[in-house]
């Protein structure tokens, strides 16, 4: 079935965009920055592919799943959309892990702040830096 690979890529891209939009990860937060980063990543990987094709490292395999449109020798249309999806996926996943990391650090800071202040009050001193300066 021609076009099923491109359809799967587009389906995945739309799914990623919906997830991004729902959780305000990249595109909704900074649309221009996200678009430029996706475009930059796609151009980078496209150049990488062209170098690989020119050196004979990358070759297009035959598949009935391809649409059949070639952008260049050994460079099917599907590759462009795959690289677009790959770049966007990387940005969305970076936003997910960045948010998760900041949530963890916020949670650990609030946990440490709550128990740390009680310990300082019990000893009657301010902080470790104050204790060290007072000892010398």
C-alpha cells in the first residue's frame, strides 16, 4: 500500500503535537523558538543524509510502503517528514524531562526547607556557614 509509511509518520507527528499542546511543552509555550529549532534540526539531519547519500553510506531501499516521490536520488519524501518528526520529538522530550527535573528539584527543595529549618532551630544556630565562621 503506497503511502502507509508517510501516513504513519504524519499520524505520529499529529499525536506528538496533540500531546505537546495538551501539556504546554514546547509549541504552545514558545511557538517561534520551537518552529526554528525543529526547522534547524530538520535541516541539519537533511544535510547529514545528503552527505551520507553522496558518500554511499545511505541508500534507499525499495518498499511498497513509500509514496514514490523522490526529493533527490536515494532521498524519498518520507525522509523529510521523518526528520521533521524526529526533531520535534527531541524538543518535546527535552521539555518533558526539563519539566520533570524542575518539579523534582522544587519538591526536594521544599522537603529540605521544611526539615532543615527545624533542625537549625533545635541547635540554636543559623546555618553551616555561620557555624564555620563562628568556630574560627
